[in-house]
C-alpha cells in the first residue's frame, strides 16, 4: 500500500475520511448522553438516532447528486466547514438545551456526513486511478474505519464523563474545521465539474437507472441491503442476550462488544493482505463468516464461546463492507461514482432500522437466541446469493478483467 500512501492528495483524503468517521461516532455518543440527561427519556434518545442516522438516508442521495457536480477541492472543505459550524451550535445547545434544535441539527449533520463519505470515496477512486491502487486505498480506509469505530465511542465516553457534552461537541467542531483547512490547501484533487447542464433531480434518477441496468452493481446493492437488515438485527438485543441469556452481566456485554471490535481490526488487516483476491471470494467469504459468527452466538452455552463467535463475526465484518464497496466502485464509471456510493451509504443508514425492529420483535416473542439464529441464517442466505450471482453473472468476469489491470476506475 506504499504506492497510495505516497500520494499526498490521498493521504489528506484518508485523514479527512478518518476524522469524519471518528467525529460521527464521537459526536453521536456525546449527543446521546446529552439528550438522555436533559430529557430522561429513552424515546427522545431513540429519536436522536432516527434523526441522525435513519432520516438522512433519504436526503443524502439528493444532496450528493447536487454536489458531485462541484469541484471536489471546493465542495469537500465546504462540507466540513458546515459540519464544524453544526457542532459548534450543538456545543452551545448543550448549555441552552432545546430538543427540537438538537434533532434538526443531528439530521443536518447526518446528511452532511453521508454526503461527505460518498464524495470522498468517489474522489479517492479518481485520485488513485487504477483498480489495483483503488483496492490499496480502500484497504487503508478500511483500517481507519475499524479503528475510528472502536476508538470514537470509547473516547467520547471519557471526554463527556470528565468535561461534559459541551466540551466533547466543541472538540468535534474543531476537528472538522481542521480537516476543512487541510483539504482547502490540498493539491492534486480533481478540479472539473461533470454534467453541469443536467438538473440534480434527473441525476438522482439516472443514478438509480444505472444501478438497475448494471447486473453486477444491482446484485451487490440489493444483496447488501438485505445483508444490512440481518447484520443489524442483533444490535438492540445484545445486552439482553449477554445479561439474561448468558447471565454474564454488564461485564459480559462489554466483552461481547470488545470481541467484535477486535475481530473487526483483525478483519481489516486480513483484507489488507487479501485485497487483490477476486471480489466474489472476498464478498461471499466475508459475508458467510459473519453469518457463522451469529450462528455460533445463537448456540453458545456461555460467555467465553459467545465471545469467540463474536470475534469470528467481527473478522468477517472487517472485510465484508469494504469488499462490497470496492466491488461496486470497480464496476461503476467515474461519473456515477458519487451517486452510486452515496446510494449504498444511504442504504447502510436506512436498512438497520428494519433490522432493529425485527430483532426486538423476535426477542420479545421468542428469545435472543432465536434472534441470533434468524440473523445468522439470513446472512448466510445472502452470502450464498451473492456468491452464486457474482460467480454466474457478469460480476466475476468483470472482476477478472479488472484483476488483469484492463480497467481504470
């Protein structure tokens, strides 16, 4: 990966991507603590997650289609400046609380964060050039994603506990201001706009039509949408599983989360070593591994085996998302990169809501083990579907063509 790390424009894009992921996790934890402390309401806290994660999934694709016509060297710093302002206002709101304003700003930031991620991925694909370099670049971004997903929430908890939510949100605002300045002086970013004469609403429809008309992309996007539902099905019931099913208390719950996080970091390292394998192998194998981890947790008699199964699922998770995303990027033309990746990111924000609801119902009617069993079987079914469709359709052929270096993304 030394080739892409030697590209100064990519290094700065990677830093901005990592800070965006870190700030998203860090800020959401601080806001969750703030809303719960100010309202004492679990419903209000749930509304925060809906506003910050679920609702932006419908707005971000439209915003992405509108902004990907603007030169990245202008639009990316501008997005981060606005995010900085949003968090500065949220820091002030921590001392003069209004739930309505907090929810509105959480929605705005969630939309900006999804848009910035989609545009950053598209710009990375253009900046590094070749398919081989794209895989190297995504391997780097995947490591950053795994680390920030683990460190962001933990550090937010420490900062909020010691300095309060206002301080945490102010620090988040400062971090976005720094990367806005960093990108503003970055050379080597694409400067040209595309399709400036096409209305943005038409561009959204064109992006959807592109996904529908490309068998490889259609398979990956639709299957990943199903995968997200099953992948997130167990999230709301993990604490119930640890404390009531395994009788391991809050310590067991923490151990399960830590095991998954360690597995994700290991998985991101594995992807770094196997990133040039065929997409069908990476996508199908990693998805199956997550399903196997869930099935292991459904059958685990105690916390130790449950943690081992959780770590196994985490390893698959550390490969799965980046493998799907890379396969999609390899199959998509330059001009559609931001719109298609933005659609995939938005699906990743919206689909978990269905999974959360399904997991809660299964646990309420039956048990956490049944929820894990359904999640595991669902993920395995998606893995089989992805593997068969990509191997028998155009996806694997496209992957082989790109592996030979005949395509440029």
